[in-house]
C-alpha cells in the first residue's frame, strides 16, 4: 500500500510541475508585451507633455516612425536620448 501512495504523489507532483512550466512559457512573452506597452504609454505621455511646453521654448520633437519606435521600445530613456540628440544637433 505504501508503494501506490508514493506513485500517486509523484504523479501529482509531476502534473503540478508541468502546469508551472507551461504557464511560465506562456506568461514570459506576456510580461515582455506588457512592459513594451507600458514603455510606449509613458514615452508618448512624456512626448506629448514636452511638445506642449516645447512650443513656448522653441524645442519641438517631431513624431514620426523612428521616434515612435525608439520611444516605444525604450520608453523614458528613449525620450531622453531623442531629446539629447535634438539639443546637440
């Protein structure tokens, strides 16, 4: 009777580990996608606020494919990089 109980416990343990491994495989890309969306929203918000106040100072960052991609991937550091490039050029 002791051998059957260990087999059942091992089967349940293997099933639980399989569930955790499958959920990790599927949740990893979702975390990356969520981070990308959060960076995009924060970067776009900073760009909108900066362009609103930039009209008074004369510094304006245009929105095109390159700036949207850079800000979307990097977020606030991408915005700072674009701002530094704009100020240096």
